[in-house]
C-alpha cells in the first residue's frame, strides 16, 4: 500500500480488537499505539493494514473517515476508532495487507502474506494459541489449515466465523520426559501447572480421533519468547486461509536487529 495515502485503515488484532482509521503510516501508527498513546498497555501489539477503499455495511467507515483530517496545528489525526466489536468477522481477507508486530518500544516488524504449502507428518501433536477473537490455548493432532477449518465451522460451539491463531513451539514428548525425571520441572506454558499440562497431553495423546483438548483460557501471547510462535500466523475462515510467515531467529537477529533487540529488552525475544 502506498505511503502517499493520507487516510488509512488498520485492524488491531492484539491486545484489543478494533478497526481504526488513521493518517499515520503503519510504523508510525504502531509506535503511537505502543508509546505515544494515553491508553496504557505494556506488551506486543499486532495489527494489519486494511485496504483503505474497503467498505462493509457493518462498519460506518465513510462517515468516520470524514473526521480523519489534520488537527488545527497541522498534525495528523492519529486514531479514529471505527468499531471495537466483531471486527475480524466483518473483514474480507482480500482487504488485508501487511501484518505488523510492534514491541513495547514502538518498533515494528512487517510480515508479508505468503502461500502455505507445508507438508505435515501424521500423528504430530500441536499446540495452538488462538489470538482473536478467541484466546484459548489448545492441543490438537490437526495441521494448521485443518485447525482453521475446525475452529471456524458454524457447528463448532467454541469457534468463530473467522479466527487468527498461531502455533506455540512445544515438544510434548520432551516435556513429558523432563517432568518424569524431575517432578518439579517448570511448565513451558505460563500459569499452567506442569502436572495439569501433563494430564491434558496424555488425555489427547493416545486418542488421535479427539480433535482438540483445551489447556488454558488465558492467552500467553506476549508473555513467552516470540520465537516460540512456530512458523507464523494464520487467519482462517471456512473458505479461506491467510498465512504470514515469521522469519527464523537467525533472520530476525540479522535482518531485523533493532526490532529483535527491543524484544530482548522485554525478555521475550
């Protein structure tokens, strides 16, 4: 999207959920939201660029866009909230541009969409972190595309029409071995007692027919190392799947050093 556009749309995915109009470019918007706003929040911010020409009857975009204009002193209008309710559900995936991960220091990592064509081995137990509108952590034998289909099924009582999620890098077999050797071993999932996590793993591990097993309603997004969010981020509906790959740790260190160093300062690199 061109930097010359003077009125933009951003969909905030985390920590709140909102569609926001702004005159700021994406990196300035991320910096403002992280360190320049009177609304206090300490942690990672995730937002996506939305095509500024996108319209949906659910959102009063045109009316509110009229209020997005420079202030009397000539400074840009930084934020104008369009909606804070059921935002992702009413956004077409075709309107999504780049995804930004902003640190507490206001530095942003830009992620580009890419096809997801990874081949998966059968029988692997994955740990998914739902990001918006759901926030649970679940274990599943499903691949990310299969999980996206499952969690957006209209017949799924714990799902939603559209969901953003990621995969937490958790070697369940290694964790079980470590816990057996040391019953006082820390849990790899904050706020989940290690023995409870073990029990939940065992409850699904021997039953591949079981689709999911919830392990927490409390999101750990932003409280563990960013590099533990395996592969990237997915946006799923019944019809579509968007994928934003995350560079590996070496690439983050070499190609996005300032951003990665800002996460190290938070202890979540």
